[in-house]
């Protein structure tokens, strides 16, 4: 039998990959296991918006640090994943949206986001592509975007260089504990043994925590994204609407990405299987209302990605209650932005270093009726 | 236009879709046939787009007969309708001259035909280099040859068909360059014997080309096309049975202004991938095909595939498959009893077996050969929408991309307007070759909507902000 790993991380999205990278760099023998290829779920198909306008207010300090890490990726990750800093705007078309805009800007400002209200004319100076019909706007100097589909390539290089063992196409089926070790059962493969365990399974965390006898409900959102063919430059900011139902940006290659959390059909078992045509039309109408020149473009592709959410909509990041040396990381709203920081936080905790900001104790989310059944570690 | 309900939606009015629709409609199934083009007919029976007097080929006559039969049937034929989404059970969204709309039906027959395959070579993206399919469209719809002097190259029966079409349209064919040897063609004879009419037609084509003095180079492949001040220089070289250049083989060059080249057809699986039905890789035709039962049912209830979309077997098989799929729909919707169905299906199946034998032999002749992929130069563009070269594909493979969707993410190969329809096959073959894996491992691009690029202004229509139906706002 091969020697046990110091740590096995299950789930190679941005959360698992970042955690694994820092643990491997700190000298731990690290296995990163995914049932598919690295960063092909939420972390490879998301909108890559680094905006604070849409981040849950309490997560703003984390998002600010995560955004900076993305912009500095060449230094610490070794590859530019297309991160670009841009101004960020959130706009309002109706009085109700204006009220929401002002209220939300204030709440986020209180958490440290440099968001200020600007006049429609100032907003159009920042973003000349903007519709003249807006009645209010908020500006944030800290915004930007990353090319999410490059995430896996960047992390894979870094992980290989750090000596981590990458196990792709390894669907984990369950976890046993024996002799102070975790035995991670992989369909069609020998079990992977490790002294520590990190679960980083995105929307699949409910099932993963179930392997350890913990019942934590995880909600699955089916987020729709729409991309156009390449078009002439029509915008230069990251643009949203106060209600959070639009996120819009144009990449250097000319394509425009339209998001905003409109829902499609799918579930954790089948993935995001189907766009809802009416939701596509609604989302695209909102985009064209914000940037009228989008009317010149053509929709090239629509897809759906799965985003996870806990009962209180806050992350779970930290040690699992009652199970020694087992940790969880996930369910972070705007988790792509903060991922590089969140993974480092958990790695610091595991490495007994003082984390820069507090973790998010998963114990609060465990449902009592299905308590832990595993042997407790001393 | 709002959603309209019917019993059956058929997508694609080629020979398969038209036959399927007419068969089902004749049995009392309310049927809507959706077609992107302005007229029914598909590839082979394509209707002319001009009023110019064009030579009347047998296809043209058969196509006119098909269009007349459709017009006389109870099928509701909707032209100029781009199907861009299939969802639910089953909602089919279209974008037509009147804007977006949709149909709702419990049964869906996918008859969207085939795509052309061109294995890249230096110069394949130059202006003047067209696919054999594009050449047939020019010939059938406009009676036009692709150039004044065309080199016709690649594999399969389309070579002779295109070359003869050019000669008939008054163009010159510099040469026909066929990957296959006469021996390989001869080996197909037993399978072709079931269709003496088509065999005779092929012989007629060859005679016509000989009469026109067109050189036919067998066992040869296009090595490169280069732009010259006056046009194009196409260089061809002898290859072995795996499509590998024979070392020391004498290269020949042709000065031309057009090159028509193709390496077979691949089933258009956009809709079936979107619907996530099961597909299988057929090594004989080197294509992915949806898994179908004898009634052309996919693994998803209510979804059927007829014609090239299920596997490229030629026009005769497509029509027969269409009829069988139409019968299966009538059976499944309760318009026919099992006994009635079987009595009708049995005869069709026997005919289909014969047609399919011929079609499968042709599909094998068209299939690309491994040496062709191996011969793609490192700097040759594979994905022409996004300018991704073979070297870039292999660099991503070396970094750990084992499957086409990861490759796409890391290189943008297949992310452009064609959504991988042109490059997907070559990219998958190169990945499999690099990792010494197989096409099952390298997989298929995930199917997504829109099935065709959607002009944003048409999709949204004219509207005011208040017309947008908004879901509840995102939480703070
Ligand atoms: C469409 C969309 C748009 C988004 N836009 C933004 C945005 O603009 N900005 C932003 O900050 N955030 C955005 N997000 C949120 C962000 O993408 C996620 O918060 C983040 O990527 C989650 O990372 P993760 O590592 O937790 O999950 P994932 O990336 O989903 O990783 C989980 C991994 O676990 C693996 N796994 C599952 N089951 C098993 C098993 N049995 N065995 C082994 N491995 C398994 C999966 O294969 C997967 O790779 C968006 C999300 C979506 C879906
Ligand atoms: C260029 C070319 C030449 C060929 N020549 C021959 C030949 O000479 N002899 C032969 O036996 N076989 C030939 N074939 C093979 C031929 O395609 C089939 O034998 C036969 O045409 C298949 O019929 P089908 O109905 O399956 O597909 P097709 O004839 O291709 O018809 C599919 C139809 O679906 C429509 N369609 C597709 N997608 C959509 C959408 N999203 N929305 C709306 N409509 C859509 C298309 O416009 C088309 O009219 C040729 C194929 C090609 C591509």
C-alpha cells in the first residue's frame, strides 16, 4: 500500500484547488481529487466578475482581498487568468431601483466597498456605452473581471509545480475512517488514504458531508450565462443593475458576457441541463436596456452553471464538528472573486497559522436529526 | 407569435424530415415541419435559388417531386425558421421572419442532416478553398462552379459528383484527387451491387470526367494550397492506405483559382447533444452518432432522429428512415396499432437494409484516415473561428487537457460562431492521438443553445423597460 497523503482535497474547483496549492507549497503531501477535470464546474464556467456591487455585504472584505489576488495572479499563481481591473457601475432605471441602489451602496460601503453615488452624466462619462435613460448610478473603483475558463489551466500548472498529486476523473463514492486515516473510496480505483481531509465539492457538498454522517442542506442555483460573438468595443466597465439581475462586461476579444443569476433547469445530479427561453430573453433584454449597442451583436452560446448556497446564505469554511482533521470549504456567494483568498484562509487554519480574517464555522449549519455517526477522534 | 401546440415537430425538411412528416401526417398525426431554408429539399434535393435555367439533374426532379408532395400533404411546412432551442417535453423555439416563436409537441423528430468534414492542411483557410458541400450548394442552388479552374480533392463519392457538376456548369476541373485507390473502390462493389442504379450513375460520372479530360489521381492527397499572384497553387502527393505521405513520393502542383475539398460528412448532433441523449462513436465512419432503436427512437422518450443526423447513409436511406420514424411516432402516439405498424414497417426495413449497405460503404470511403491527422503541420490552424493551431492544441494536451471541453476552455478552440462544428472532430482526433487514448475519452463538445447564432435585436424585439419580466431581486 502506498504511503498516506498528508491531506486529500476532494473537489478541484477554485476552493479546493487554492487550498490544495497552499498546503502543497507548505510541504504537505497533497492529493487533489475530482470526478471530472479541474475547474470545469462553477469555477470554470462562471462570469468571472470581480464586482463588489453584487457581493453580499458581509463578504466585502474577503472579496476585496480575493479580487487583488486575481489581479496579482502572475506573481503568486504563475499565470494570468485574464484578470483585468475596470470601473464598476450599478444603475437604476426606475425609482424603486434607485432606492435599492442607494440603500445597497450604503450597506456595502459600510463594509469597506468604495462605492459612491454618481449622477447619470458622470456614469456616462465612466461608461459611454450606457443608456441615457438611467436615473441613478453607483460607481466602484474596485471592479474587474477574470477569464474563468482559464482557471483550471492556471491552477493545474501551479499545482503540478508545487508537487501536488492531481487525480482527475476520480469520482469519489464515499469515505471511511480507519486507524486515524481517511480512506477515500474512488469508483474503479484503489482507495486514496490521507491523514487530513478537505471537502470542497461546491453544490455537491451536501452529498459529501453525508459521507461523514453530517446533514447540511445545500441549495443549488442554476445560473444562466449568455455570450455574444465578437463585436466592436461597446463598453469598458463591469455593469450591473441595482436589483442584481444583470452583470455585463466585454472581454478584450470583443465578446460580451451577459449574466445576472437568471435561472435555468438542472440539479446537482444532472448538471445545468436546459436554458429557459423566457429567462434568456429577459436577461438579454435587460442587457440591451443597459448597453443599447448590444443590439448589433449575435448570441453565440448560452450555458448554465451550478452555484451552492447554505441555509443562511453565508459560507462554510472551517473544521467539521466532531470529526478531527476534516474540513469543509464552499457555498461562498461571489465565490469566484474571493476563492483565492478563502482557500488561503482555510490552508492557514490547517497549517496552524493565524488566518487574516475569521472563518465561517460549519457547525452552525449541521442539522441535529442526523448527527455524526463516525468514530470521534481523540 | 406565441407557443402553438401540435402532435409532432420535425426539424429539417431534407429527404428524411420531409418523409417523416408526410408519413406521420398521413396517419393523422398533426405535424409541423420546420426548415431554415426557403424551400424543402435538404442537401441533395436542394432547390435552386435562381431563376436561371439550370440543367435538370435527377436530384432536381426528385426534389421538385418532394416539394410537390409536401405541398399536397397535410403537413404544416414552416420555411425560414431557424430552430435555436429545444427544451422541456418538447418546446421548440424558432426565429423566423416574424421574430421569435415556439412550438410545443410531445414528439420531436430531428432530421438536421450532416456537416462537412475537412481535415486541415496548410492553406485550407485561404479564400478560394471551399468544402465539397459548399461547392454542391453553389452548383445546386446557383448553377455556379466555385471558380474557373477548380481542383477537387478529398475522399468519397462527393468527389466525382462535384467534379461532374463543375464540368456541367461550364467550369474546368484541374484534377480529381482521391485518397482512395481503385482497389479500395473495387472492394466496395459487393456492397454497392444492391443499388445498380447508383453504381451505374457513378460509372457515368467517371466516363464523363474522362471525356472532359480530367486527370484522376487516386491514392493522393492535398499536401498544401498556397496563394500566388494569379490564384492558388495546390500541391498534391501520393499517400498510403492510412493517408500518410509516402516518403519520396513525387509531389505535383496545379495552378487553379479554386479548390473544393472534403473528407466525408459527420452527423449534425447539435440537437441530440443538447438533449443529452446517448451517443456512440462509430469507428467505421469515424463519427459520433446518437444511439437509435429500430424505430429511430433516441434514449429520450419522444425524441427520434432520421437521416444523416443519425449516421450518414445517403439520400435513399434518409427517406426510408424518415418514413420509419414517422410510423414509430404514429405508433407511440396511439394512431397505429403494433400490428398495423409492423406490417408497414417490415417492407421499409428490408429496403432500408439495402440502402444502408450502400450508404455505409460510401461512409467508409469518405472517412478520414489516421495519417491525415498526423500530417497536420504544427502551425496549421485547426479552429478557424478562433485561430487555434495544432501546436496550441497539443500544448494544452501536454498541460493536462484530456477531453475536448477542457481543451476548448484552455484554448478557445470551438468557442467561435461555428461552435465547434468545423473544428470539433479534428480537435478530438488530435487529442486522442496525443494521449494515445480514444474518441470515447476525448468526448464530444457539450451541446447548448442557441443552435444557430441569434441576432440580439431579433431575439429581444422592440420593448420598453417595463416590458421586461423580472425575477425577484438578488439578496443584499
Ligand atoms: C454561472 C455562474 C456564474 C457565476 N458568476 C460569478 C461571478 O461573476 N463572480 C463570482 O465571484 N462568483 C461567481 N459565481 C460563483 C462561483 O463560480 C462559485 O462560488 C465558485 O466557483 C465555487 O467554487 P467551488 O470550488 O466551491 O465549486 P466548484 O467549482 O463547483 O467545484 C466543485 C468540484 O467538486 C467536484 N466534485 C463533485 N462531486 C465530486 C465527487 N463525488 N468526487 C470528486 N469530485 C467531486 C466537481 O467536479 C467540481 O470540480 C458564479 C457561479 C455560477 C454557477
Ligand atoms: C453537400 C452535401 C452533398 C451531398 N450529396 C449527396 C449525394 O449526392 N448523394 C447522397 O446520397 N448523399 C449526399 N449527401 C448526403 C446527404 O446529406 C444525405 O444523404 C441526405 O441529404 C440526408 O437527408 P437529411 O434529411 O438527413 O439531411 P439534409 O438533407 O441535410 O436536411 C437537413 C435539413 O435540416 C435543416 N436544418 C438543420 N438544422 C436546422 C435548424 N436548427 N433549424 C431549422 N432547420 C434546420 C437544413 O436546412 C436542411 O434542409 C450529401 C450531403 C452533403 C452535406
